[in-house]
C-alpha cells in the first residue's frame, strides 16, 4: 500500500500562512533580531552555511597565510567542499569514542604551524565540547571556527551558541529548525575578524538575482509542502527510489557538486526571518521537552545509546541520534524503518574519509579516523518533529526493542 504520510527526518519549524501574508511588511531588521537573539555584536548573511564557511576559511587563510584546516572525521561533506573552495587542504581529526566531540589528544598530534583553523561541529543540534580547543589553537596562532549549522538556538550555560569560537556559522537551509530554504550566517568575536569577513565577502560574492528568485519560489513551495502529506512528494518518493537502487549516499543527500553556488543573500526572505525568529525559543523548548521524554523511553526499553547534551548545554534537538552495538543491528533496524515514512533515517552514510569523491580533497595521511567510522557504521536517527505523535513513536520503539532488547 502506498504511503499517505511522510514524516521529515528533522524537526523543521513550519511556516505559518500569516507569516507568508505579512512577509512583505517590515517586522524589524533581521540583523538586529539575530544580534539580539544570540547576544552578539555582529552578523554577516550568506546564501548558505557552505558559503559562510567558505568565506570564513578564506578570511582566516588571508589572516594567517596558512594552507590547512582541521575538520572532524564525521561531518557534512559540504564542509570539506567549503575548505576546498578556499584552497585549503583538509586534515581529519578523529572523535572521542561514541561522541561528536573532537579527540583533543589526536588533535594535538596533527596540528602544526600550517593549520589556519580547527572546526568543531555541533552535530544533531547538540553543542560540542570546545573547552580546551582555543588553548590548542593558540599555541599555533590558529583560529576556532564552530560549525553550528544544526544548532541555531542551542545553548552553552546561560548563553546561546555563537559567542565561544572565533567564528560561528549557522544554517537556515531546508529542514533546519528555522528555515529560509537556504541562507546562513557567520558571527565573529574579534573586531579584526569581523572586518575581514565583510571585506572577504565583498571581494568574492556577487548578486545572483536569478538564483535568488528561484530560491524564493522554492521557499513558497516548501512552505506549502513541508507537512506529512507534501513531504511524500518532495522527500519520500526520491528517498525510496534511491534506496531501491542501493544508492545510500543520494538517499540521505550526501553527494554534492564540488562547485557550489555562492551569492549575496539579501531578499524578502530576511523579512520572513524576523517573523520566524519570534517563535523559535518556544519551538526549541518544545523540541527539547519532547526529545528528553523519548530519550528516556529508548534508554529504558532498549540497549541503544542516544547521544545527548552535556550537563551545561541545551540542544535544539532536530532529531535523536542513536548508536547500536553493531553495524548489523543498525542495518536490521533500518531495513524495517527507513522506508516506513516515520522519519527514521541516517545522518551521514560515511565518515568523511569514506566518501570516494572527497578523498582527493583530504590529506591521505589524515584519513584514518576509526571512531568517526564507527559512528557512521552504527548510527541512525529518529525525527523529533511535532508530527511524530506518541502512538507512532511507539511503533518505532517496538521495532527498536525487537532488535536491540535490554540485556537480561
């Protein structure tokens, strides 16, 4: 029987009809709204988080004259592509076991005077552990660029993510908590970095009215189709087609062209952002409440591990990231749930060194990241969307219990 509903793999905040109706009417400046929301001194807009990373990498390369950047072994392929666009060579740092955090001992082994920046990543909306990174970077006069693409609205202690690294990058892409279909921002803590971000952006980015107009039309379509009925057509059908041919990389959208579109981002979508950001704190609060409840159920009734926020942080929880005891168990779970339309998916198919098309962009001596590989092999995700009701979640939980029962 054909599926009638399709849940998204991540918890994006739906755009309300009234917000579209009012989007041409000013509701304040989006820059001011973000600055007030994050409590930062500045914000630079870009057409995507990839563009924001590219410009950030170009900026630190200009400041340092360095040739390398250090990335987590498990991350989005677009981060490698952004570094490549900036002409930087990529070294991979392994992760701590069963964690998104950089293995700082491995980091100390691979960093040297050629490294322009270290890039910790806030995966699954969970703020990464960055204590100690600034000290390691300082020894080599390198910078810390936090990839917070998935973590807009997350917190460390009493402050929102965006004020701890030298540069922090966020994404407003499709499926993110607050989406403008594409778009990203970067914020910097250092005045000279802020000046050079603006200068580099002005040097390298041009307006692209055609692409901006296309994205605007796509956002209107997204606003009407981002729901359990419309997602079948814009997400579910392509997913099942890719899985039917065994193309897992395309199934999760892990393949990207090395030449990405970059343009100046300044259109009516910024006005829409001023409306959306007003609802974001409540949206994140509800996500966190729902996630904590379901994490407790999973950990009580299965032997699966759910990666969670540390005691001093609060994630924005777009999805739950789970680890199995083995790749075999993970594959059994996915065979039952991946095509069921319930929002069960995988984040990235491989560790970064496992993508054939990225290997030429990564130093061959820096491709051994066993903990990152283990994370890719044993993990899957469950959406945290509001459309995943308790009854449907119970269906997922029953499958998890059958393949990963609590040890007696």
